[in-house]
C-alpha cells in the first residue's frame, strides 16, 4: 500500500459533533481494498476503521482532508512477512529491506 492507494470519498460533519471521512484504501492489516470510515479529529488527520477487518488506520494530509486532496502518509505500514521456508539470514535481510522501503529510507538511493 502506498499513499496513491487511498481515495478519500467524503469528509463532512453529518449529524455528529465531529467530522467523519469515508475512504477506500488498501488496508495494511487485512490486505484487501476496502471502504473505511472514521472521525477527523484535526483538519490534517483522520482515524478510519476498515469495514472488512475493523482495524484503525491513521491518515495524514498536507492541509485539509477533503475529497481530491492527496493523503501524505498513513500509519501503520503493512508489516512485512516472509515465507517460513526462506533461510533465516535471507529472511532477516528481506524484512529489514522491506522496513526501510516502507519508512522511505531507501528512496534517495534509487
Ligand atoms: Zn482491513
């Protein structure tokens, strides 16, 4: 999942005392492209709950979370996994590389 995999569909106050946003995202927990919905505690961030697995994902925008505005970042990142049959030394290197890519630490090298 990357920021381009998140589509903000709606962000409004409805009848609640706080803003609610509805998004479609590639969930970092269940791995499915799913609708999610949740409160917008600040103008730049939202906490949405995946409709499929009911886990929460935090979204961050540059200015205001509105439909069409890009999502700058999200948390948590998808936890990398490796097949148990991969040798440990190779698996450790692979998992470390995946963590570096998800944190954006390797972007300057490419
Ligand atoms: Zn999910």
